[in-house]
């Protein structure tokens, strides 16, 4: 039975290549496209990577690896289709001559061996011409301007091959022997790329093992959670029958979210592994090539894809992800609000990698998990419900984590699982306060007065009248919330456009461009200002330097007027929204959409004009925030 030859395919039109057919070319993803697709399509989409490339903006060098594969597979398995290089002959090729780079039929081979000039050439029978041997010898290429001079040098500055005669015109360029450059490319650049790809593949597989372990642990935790529900609600059956059904549903939905998240990770890891395996395999074959033209024509594409594969970020897996945990934050009010008891949630990491407190938070989360496991055992054996509540309240109040980051859950009926709201623990950055304009007093408030002392230190804000937070907002994947309570007293009526205070977020490079961020790109903020339009003191919100909303009557513009202003800010990196809330008036002032969160955003706090007024701004964060059901409902409505 004849051997079926399975030749490589074009990754765009899926047509199998054949010897003597349209040549394969190299896509930037290191898969191949045929000459036919290259001639007819404006954009090319690889069916493996699902990446699309614009033909006008992309280089597609010959795919020498696939060309070699087609040739060797055809020679091994379908030698009858390989014809003698002498087209006038038209006979089936029987062998290959390295030095002549020609296929020889039986007749030409005999003539080849009889001729004195060619009888010493290395001739390989076609059946022995495998991919591991029989490599063609590099053919000497001569200069187009100096016909008798071979191209034996490479100009790395101009990126072209030159001869010794051409070198006179390249005196200011970096010129090396082409064999040296070629060897360096093979042994250094491609070798380093292969090493990096191998390490990346190992990392991908290690993370994939972690993902599988998280799923496995989740299954165990799910069973433990169901047992916990069974024993807990058996003690509270008379009051909690309806609530048990709801919490059980939340449990299933929460674990479904864990599985969905990890399935998404596995899919990404498989895709990244496939890219790296493709790149590694190609690099290994490419490095073995000795065709100088092919090597230099495709080296940029190969090196670019290799670096892209190596530097692609991979998903992070935390040890606590499988520990879907029952929320106990309402236990102190359990007697009065038994209907809201419980609720499962996926553990969130409110600290970004850039936050220096991240390692501390990991230790705290480990402590919480241990205490919760202990509490589950207690709840199974303690029969008195009041004693259960007292013990749990005492335990939770003793945790440092609760006093720094509070986790609440937003009522989201359309979501597959409860949406956590993180009341993060922001801090004023004392080391960046602009001491020429403001200072932080002994109570920790930001005040619009110069500091009496001027401690030395680099990195302070020089233009912005205020300070920023100690770290940018983490990419938590869920809404984050903080509040500012500001005491404002007017010394005299304010003139138009006089600033009182500002709160908002901006990118790192916008923090110290001007005395406020409201007019800057990549900023989203709210200001309190004396308004020339309304003649009173108004609230304005800005999006990337443009005013989007104007709300009047914050406080009277009269000498001696005093008022406490209380505002909240919601930042949701998933929905790309920022919401400003008037806490005292219990209403949403403004919702800014399409917030560009590709770069980290820094919370900013500004207080102004000490000659005309006094401002003292206090941060209200973490468990100090009074998170009411009414406030949750406002946030849900603003984010929907």
C-alpha cells in the first residue's frame, strides 16, 4: 500500500502544500501562508492563533522550514514526483548533489560521475535525503555591483550583505564577516530565544498544574461548604429556612464562577503554550538552517515572535482562590437582621503587585482562612445561637484585615454570583505632600496650610496643591470604594472660579503637571468651586480635562459659612466606570464611563486657597465606612 504523505497546510486557506506548488511564506506568528493567499487577500488570519495581519504593513519572508519539510517528505515518501533539474530531460530524480544544488536522474547522475569537474561532488540518493541529513551547501552569491566579488560581509547598520569592494562605501557602518554574524545569530540570539521559550513553557505548565489543583481543592471545599450549611442552618431552621435556599444557590454560583475563571485561565495557558511550542520548534529548525539568504530574510520575524512569546504575561494563581468563603460581616446584627445572614463569595485580592503591603495581606488572608475553618468546627458543636454570634463577632473584630479592607456584597440579581465591593484602605502619601501649599496634621487630615516644618526628601509634588495615595488602585476585577469627609469654612465671599477642594484619579504622569488635575488628560475628578455661571459654590465633574456635569448650591458663599462635605468615589476597572456620590444627600452626582484603565490610576486629593477659606479633608476607608443597604443600591444603579 502506498504511503499517504501528509504535507503541511496553509494556515489561512487550509490547502496542503505540494512539491513544486505555491511557495509557503512566514506569518509573524511563525505559521505559514501560501503564495496564493498572499497574492489575493489584503488581510491574513491564522486559523491556529486567530491573529490577523495586514499585508501592507507586514513582511512575509519565505518559510524555509516548511519548504524544507515539503521537499524532504516528498523525497522520502513520493520520490516519483521529484523530477530531474534538467528540464529537458523530464525523468524522475534519483539523487541530489549538494554542490550543484540539483536533482539528478539516473542518466544525469552517470554523466555527473564521469565528468572530472563533478565526480568528487557529494551525491545523496533520494531515499537517503532525510530532514536530518543532506542539507544543501550554501551557494556563493555575488555582488550585483561588483560581479567578481562574493557577498562575504554583512553591514549591521544598513542591514544588508556587501562584498569587500562595497566596504569602501560603508566606512561609517558596523561591518563583520558574514559567517561570524550568521554564527552569532544562531548561537546567541536564537539560542537565547529557545532557552527563554523553554522556560516560558515550563512556567505555563506549572501554572496549569496550579489551576488544576485549585479546581481540585474547590471540589473539596464545595463539599465542606455544603456540610457547613447543613449543620449551621439546622440550628437556625425556624428563622432561616428561606435564607438557606438562597445561600445554597450563592454557593453553587460562586463555585461556578471559580470554575469559569480557571477554565478561562486554562484556555489562555493552552493558547500561550501552543504559541511557544510553535516558536520553539521553528527556532530549533531555523537555527539549523545554513541558507544565509533565508536566515537573514526571516530573522526579524522569528526573533520578534520569540520575544513576544517570552514576554507575554501569564495568569496569576493564588493559593486561596479555592477557598470560597462564607461572609460573616453581619454576625453582630444577626439577631436583628437574620434574613441577610451568610452569603458565599470568591476570595478577592484587593492589593496589586505594586502595593508593598501585598505580602502582609497574604499572611492576613491565611490567618482568616484558618480562623474560618476553626469557626466552622465550632458552629457544628455549639448549640446556643447567641454564643455562636458572640464568639464569631469577637474573632472577626480581632483581625487586622477587617480594619483595613472591608468586603461587602452588592445586590446584583442579574449577576451569576454576588459582586464584592472592596472598601480599600487608602492612605495619604505623606512623602509626596506639596508642603509649599498643604500639610497633613497630627490627626491625619489634609489641610490647606503650609507646613511649619520642611523635612528633606525627594519626590514631593511641586505643583499640585495636595497629595496622592501611597499606591495606585489595584486591578481587583470588582468595584472599589472610598470616602472623603471635608470641613470647609469661608473667611470671606469667594471670587469666581476659586477652587475649594478636588478628589479624583489620574495616571502617574498627570499627578504634578498643574495645581489641580481637572484640566488634564487621563484624569477623572470632581471639584468644589465658586462658579461664575450660577453665582454660588458648585460641584463640577471632569472627564479627561473636559467638564461633564455642573451641580449648584454646595454651601452659601458668605463670610463665616461652614459645612461638612461628605463624598464617596466608586472605581470599577471591569466596567470602566468612576462614580461620585454625595453621601449626605444620599444620591449619585455623576457616573463617568469608558475610563481608560490600561495604566494604573492614582487617587488624588487637593485643598486650596488658604487666604480665603479653611479646608480639612479626612479619608474614610476600610471598615470605617458605614456601608448601608441604601448606599449599596445607589452604587448598583450607578454601575448598571
